[in-house]
């Protein structure tokens, strides 16, 4: 019993050096501790270290902010790949950013037409792979379909139905795309569409979150309840962060459109 007490008296010092433990292994216990007791000490230190490194539980009481969870991916790599989860969520954000840049501008440029998808008998192709796009003047874009004349009608239809308020005119294999005057009504329409696009992106984000949470739940019978709670919290924080980025993008785009 005396020897056990001597070993446990050193537990605080073991925890004090816990920042090095994850890299170099747990600190050495005092000489003379039996192997079985030493193993018990080490297991307890590891459990306490894991709890400290992952996070504290939800703060209680009014006026207190909720603690952030910051789980080391290496500690839970057998359960879920947190880096991959974060990358999937950020990919949704980047897709929304690209959508805003490509489709929600008050000024139509040749580049805005590049990725309009044209449906042909041979498949679906971006417009810039079928025609040469150039800006003749600030009020006119030209699409030259000489290389694929048989796709002229399909390209014209795709431009008209792109949602960009364009009314193309055909002259042989040349498609003329007049740039409409930017009206207040058009700006408001774009802002509304931008919000709809953001909502769709948030739905895609929720699917990534749900997939990750379901992956974690598969390990409920294999790991502690606290670990599961902390992982779910971490995934939710990732999703909340990505959603906040989307809200900022939408706010900036709405301001740009409506002035």
C-alpha cells in the first residue's frame, strides 16, 4: 500500500509533462513501482491526457461561451479521418465561391459563358469547348461555332436557358449575345438566385456532416461515450465554420449585387 501511494503521488508530475508524452511516450515512473501498478498509472494518465487534449465539456450556465473542441486527428484516425471530413466541407464552400464568381455578376464577360453546358447528340460539353468566345464590344459577345457548326442550335439554346438573362441571336455559325442593361430588377433576381444557391450548398454540407456522424456512431460500442461526444462536437464545429463562410460569401455577393 505504501508503495502504491508513493507511485500515485507522482501522478501530477506525469500529467505536468503530458505535452511531451504524446511525442516521446509517457514519462518514466519512479523506481520501485511494480509493473502492474505502473501499467495502471500509465493507462490513467493516457485517459486523462486524451480528455485534456480533446476538449472540455460544454460550458454550463448563462453568459458562458461553449468550449472549442480540437481533437488530434492521430488519436482518432481508426474511427474517422477528420482531415478528409474538413476537406470535403471546404470543397463545398469552394464550389459555392466558384458558382458566385461564374454565374452571379452584374457584368457579363466572355469568361462568364465558358462553362455553360451544351447538350449535343454526342454528350454534354462546356460552351468554350465547342465555340470560340470573344467580346466584340462592351455590349456584345460573339460565339464562333465554325469548328462545330452542327452544335450551333444547341449552344444557342444553352445560352438562352443559362439563367443569365441573355437573348442570343444566330447568324450562320456566329452567335451574337447582346449584353443587357443591368436593371434593379435583374440585380434583385441575381441576389435571390445567389441565396438559393447558398441554401443548396448548405444542404450538401449537411450531407457531409451526416455521413461523418454516421461513421462515428459505428464505433459507439468500441470507444468511450466521451470520445464519441467529442468527435460529434468537432464535426459539428467544422460544419458550423463552413456554414459561416458561406454566409459571409452570400453577404458579400448580395452587397455587390444590390449596392
